[in-house]
C-alpha cells in the first residue's frame, strides 16, 4: 500500500480540497456531507470501487446520474472519453500495473469523472499515479484546478508506460548484443515470448488512450486552463512514441526468433548433409560386404587363400574412388 494511502473501510482512499495554489487539505469520509467549497477551491476524491460503501456513495450522494454511475462501476472498460453534457466528462484510462507480483502489461484501470470544480476517480487495484498526486498535495506542489488534476494523473500514468517501454527496449538491446558477440548463443525463447506478449498487451490499451488525448486537444472544455491543450498534446506525442517503440520491439522480437529459427534450420541441414555424405560413402561398401556375406554356395573366392585380402583391397579401392569423386564434385 502507498505511504499516504488511507485505510478508510468506507472506500475513500484519498480526499483533498484544492486551495487553487498547489496545496490542498485532506478530508475524511464523514466531512463530505457538510463540505462547502470556497470560490477558488476544487475537490478530488479517489475511491476504491471494490468497497460497497464507495459504490453506494457514488450512486446516492455524488450527484451523478445513473448512466454515469453505471459506466464508472462496470466491470470491464477500455480507454475512452464520454462527454456527459453541461461541461462534464468521464475519462477511462489505463496505467502500468506496478503492484507486487503483478504482470506490468496487465494494466490497471482508472475511471474519472470531472467537471469544473471536482474530480472523482475510482480504482479496483492500487494506482501509483493517485499516490503520486497525494504526495504532491502534501508537499504543496500539486495541481491547482480540476483540469490539472486530470493532467497530473494522465502524466503519471504515462510516466509508468515510458519506464516499461524503455525496459523492454533495453532487454532487446541486451539480447541482440549477446547474439552479436556470440552467434552460437541461443536467445531465451521464454523471454522473447514474454516481451512480445507484453508489447501486444500494452498496445491494446495505449492506442485508444492516445486517441483520447488527441480528442482532448481538439475539443478542450471551457474550464480547462489555458495551456492544458499543450500538455494533452505532449501526452499524445509521448504515447505515439511509445506505440512506435512497441511496434519496433515486436519486429525486433520477430527478427530474433527468425534468426534463431534460421540457425536451427542451418544446423539441421548441415547434420542431414553430413549424414547423407556418410550414408552415400558407405553404401557401396555395405552392398559389397552384404553380397559376399550371403550364406549360399558359389561365392567367388571363398576357397582361394587370398580371397579375403582381395576383397579388402577391392573395398579400399572403392573407398579411394569415392573420396576422389566426392572431392571432384566438391561434396567434401
């Protein structure tokens, strides 16, 4: 659990009233009913949607309609932006799963409702971005408005993606460098499959998330701060670079797998070639010895005192002739 994360059994993980200057005061669940925001203040509430009282508060006390609550509480979501009218929106984002024992590509979901004065976010599993925002408020270095809260969360989620994509690229660099130094080295096939699966899993969510940021750039809401559009555009560019890097990573994994397959095929072909040469070399000799080993009468030289020597000389002659023939035909 994050260092500043609360243990409120009623589902409120973080609650802050922003003072409009980068600082915020923390509030508890029981303060929400009597909360009265001042003109420059705004509210951020982060809930654990797996807790029943949190779902109850969202439906009964948040002021959101049933449609918005149903979307925020549905089991499976993909990154998307849902305008609600009256300058309100729902934002569904995904971030790298940095929880202990979890696969990073199994991305965690962050659901956000936002308007000019408040941001309500929900999660099922802990999200590091929310913890980072909590720490920023405690340092009095956090966002000043509701729109900047959304930006902070999106930036923090993208930071995690940057780190993971860079780690994938570094692992591929190490594999390629090892193969360049030793062509006989076999890459870890399980690692290659894991990297390819990770890249595919990230692309599944990052592509629609990039489109969300582009949509926010094209259609900013009136309560966005003046330079918010530039920041959303930067997030769009960062995700575009990450998606390009993931596509490149998938191609690099394919090239490594093809190189390994080619090495295995060449090794098998060399083995089959040598086996064919050996088989072809000994086939005439085996035919002669097999023919002379027939246990019937009339075998030539069977009663001659030098018959065995003659056969050995004949076999030796056949072997020398085959060696000369193979050299001439450049099979050896």
